[in-house]
C-alpha cells in the first residue's frame, strides 16, 4: 500500500488557514517549485499510484513542491510583525 503526503494545498477545506494575507506569500517563498500545491497535483499523484504499471509499494509520495527540503516560515514572516 502507498500513501500521498500533500504539502500546503489551497482547497475549500483549507481556506480558513489563509485568513492572514501574509501566510501564502511566506510559504510560497520557501517552496522550491515556487507555488502552492493544487488538488490537481494531488489527483495526478493518485492516478500515478493507481496505475497498474506503477511498480511501487509501501511508499509515501510527498507532493509538496519540495517544501520539505526547506524551512517553515516564522510567525514574524507570516504576520509582518
């Protein structure tokens, strides 16, 4: 069995997290691919794992744009205070 570990992804379910206008720019600055994930990114990962030709098992697929390689922005960076 495989799993998907999504990074920061803006969806209807996560919209409440983005009440602070400084959050998204601070996070995107730390993502090597330069953007937030989308539900389409997660869906594409699921399609890859569901393909009968996918020769993976017991793996966690990180769909983060490389964010786990860097750091989490500080509260000061997010709020500007």
